């Protein structure tokens, strides 16, 4: 197909990455009857992470994709959020805007629970595991993915990099553009790791000991350490008499330099020294050690909180969404929201291409997606820095 030749069938979308962004894009394309396949590098799906929250800006599209009612079953509405000192003295109390104003409550839930909902929306034959991308090439006729381990190449019309902060799609795209001398200098810089976070979700706790567990609303607590400590931590009650917890550590300059080259794959025992250091820190449920001990060790995740806003989101038949395009600190709670918005806008643009599925129209659609999202995400990227300064330290 050339840039002026019309293709009668919808564009075949190749999605690299089966994270939340990739799965939700797949959910949208499934609803729109647009052909797609999802390629995931891991051999087994193991959802990780702890607390997440979503509010009114994503609920309408969740209703349209039959996700909303499932979300209500795994979540609690956000109630008062209390900020404490590390001695549990109250700093302030925040009352979220509720459904009578916005139309929806903010939903609080675990990332693995939402992941399971979205994963189950995708037909099994459209998710391909153990497909580790090596490279790709694109031309006026299509885009071809080359995988490691002698996996057969695949051909499609649009490539979506939904493979996270360390995106292989972005890496190969940027390498190609840099060789051509057209990659912006800003996109050659590495993401900065300013914080590291340890997160987990307990198993069921005793509601007799912790009565707030049975409250229909989520009890939210943020504990901010004093100037002598780089730590802050938070807790959230969720369905099933469980508590999500998060500990965030501000890295100093020497630690940042050391961690820049550290692997993002961590073994459970490597988390224990940090957990032991914070075991006796206070929380509304007693010492943090109570929550640590109630959390399966293999479900504790250690994550470097990186941030990076990229200028180049698309080129030719290739486009980036979610963390692959903009890694936002979780302090403002906008990372997943923006990934969902990216997927929604991109799906709309892809839908509008048909029936005139030409190379020119594909390029226009991907550019229009970036134009619609770029300024909005850039503003929220800046806001996340301010929120991180308040919650985690400067």
C-alpha cells in the first residue's frame, strides 16, 4: 500500500507491552472491532504493584467498555485523607470531591485487581507471551516486528509502544531517528531517578483489631517523615479487609548516581533490610512491621520512581503511549490516568482512519493523537514534581 492507495480493511494494530496501557488499548480496539495483537516479553503474567486510584475523568470510558461495574467490585470510594507527622500528629485532613459533584467517586483499589479485569477482556489468542522485541522496521506498506529467540516476525499497519518506562519500541525508534539526525536533543537524555518506593498489599487482617477495615469508604493516611529522615509512607484500606501500603525514600545525589545503573529486577530478600529499618515506624495500624508481616514477601515490589517527558511520541507508523511517552511521578496519581487517556484518544484516532487506511492517514492520525495529548500531559508532569516535593521531600 502506498500513501495514496486505499486499503478497505481497518488497520491491524501491533501493541508491544501487556501493561495497563496496552491492555486497555486492546479493550478499546476489541470494542471497535479493529484487528490487533498484543506482544508481551515475559513468559508469565505476574501483576505487581499496590494502591491505585481513578476518578471521574476515566469512568465514562470504563462504562463504555464494561469495566466500570467490575471496578466497583474491587474498590472502595475515597473518603477523608489524613496527613500525619511521623509521630501521628495530624497535619491536615483533605476531603475529596464526591460523586454528587463530579458524578463519580474516586475509586481506590489494587493495581493487580484492575490488571486482572483488563486482562480478562482480551481474547486469549490475541495476547502473545515470551515475545521479546529485538527491533522493527517500517515503510509505506507496513511495519514489521523482529523478536529475539528466532520467533517469527509479524507484520501490521500500526505499531504501538506500550512497553513502559524502559520501552524497547522507544529505544529502537530513537536509535533510528538519531542516526538520521532528527531526534531532539532532549530525547537523548536519561530519565532521572529521584526516589525509590516499596509497595505491598497485606492479606486479610482482623477487623476486630482494625475496625476501619469494614468501613465502606477507603481510609487514607499519609505519614511524612521529619527533616532527619528521607522516608514517607502511606496506607489505604481496600476490599477484603486488606491494607495497601507504600514507603518512599528520597535519594541523595550519590545514591541517584548509583541507582541509575541498578537493575529494576529485585529479589524479595533485597527488600528486607529497608523493611527492617522501618519496622517500628508508626501507622494508624500500629508499627509498619504489622503490615509488612501480613504481606506475602513475593508480592512486595521495589520500584524506582523515574520521571521523563519525551518530545517524540510518533514517527511513521509507530506511536508511544503511557510511560513509554511520559514517565510521571506517582505523587499526583496521574500516571495510570494519562495512560488510559492516551489509549482512549489513540483508539479514537485509529477508528477514524477507516475506511481510508492509507499511510498518509495513519501518520496524520498518530500526529493528531500526540497534538491532543501533549500539552495536557506536560502540565501534569510539572504538577507531579510539586506534589512529590510535598509528599516525598525535595
